[in-house]
C-alpha cells in the first residue's frame, strides 16, 4: 500500500458529534461567564460615590468578562468554518451558531449588571431580554424540503420555487448571503443573511442551496445525515480549486429556477 495515500475524510457522524459538542460547550461557557460578570459589574458600579469612577470600574469588569470568556473558549474556537450543517428534526439542515454569536449573551449579561448597579432598570431589562433572545434564538439558515428559512429576529421563508439566485456579497465590513426571490405578482426581491453569526463554510452553503434549487428530486432527502454526507462528498470532490463566494468577484447569481 502506498504511504502517500490521502487520509479519509472524517465520517459525517463524527463531524456532527464534534459540532454539537463544541456548540454545547461554547453556549455553557457564555452563560457561566455572563453569570459571573452580571453581579460583578452590578456590585462594582454601586461601590464608589463618584459616578465616573463607578462607570470606569464597571467598564473594566465588562471588558474583563469579555477577555476572560475569550481566553477560556479559545481552545474551542473554530478557526476554519467546516463544510457541514446539522440535521434538524423532523426534516432539515441547519447552520450552527458561530463562536462570536454564542459569546454575545456573556457580554450582554455583564452590561445588564452595570445597568443594574447604576439603577438604569430599563436598560437592564433590555440587555437581559436581548441576551435571552440571542442565546435561545440565534441567527441561522435552515434548508427544508419545501423552503429555505432565514432567521434573525424574525424568520423569512423562501420557497424553493421562488429562489432565483444565490450568492455571497461583501460590504467590506461583513459578508452576507443574498437570496434572489421571485415572488409571483410582486417581482424580484432579496433576502439577506449576515454570515458572521453562522459557523459554516460559505462556499458549502452556496453549493447546497444551488444544488437543491437545480435538483428538486433531492430535496426529499434533506434532513438525513446520509444525504448531508453525499452533498459534502460531492462538494469536496469537485474538480479544481473550490470557488470562494466571498472573494471571487466573478461569481454570479445562479440561473433562474424553472
């Protein structure tokens, strides 16, 4: 046997288990860090008689919460977004939340603690509510047999029959998934999803969306790990260098779906 054989890619079950474990650990770490930062910022904000000193000390606690959380989860930080989504019951593929997105509740809880300490209860409630919303309802893109779902604070549903183009655009500050939608009687529109809250390879996500838009018969298998493994294998085996939809200026939207 040749010693230069290319190692086999990890099995899909192994990749999904790793993704689930990392997501769970990052979520726990964020809530633990925020749970420590909230009372600490509140206590520090109420200690000094000088309000400016209290604000500076509370700001230092918030920064310390962010730094401590970042250092604690650094070994888990996904430096390269993997070409994999997670199966979603009863039938779907869903993007995982990025480490940056999962860290948001920790910072918001520390900010809520500062607001509590200075008596700004409206801001405290707002920060707590936002922390809960971002922790329980992170941004995500879901592929189902009938439609693409784009969730931020609300969910936009794009039926496959109305999906006429897929691309990734960059504003210079953030990359964004753009779905061209052709709604009967209303004309063309665009549904956008920022990519920074998502832990997914943008090129793989575009590959999946374009495949299912062009091959309707494969949509019935969406949600099955075996189907995800097939799509991932096809993506990795594509001839030539993989197209980066973020940096490739020549990438055009997919052809209109019949």
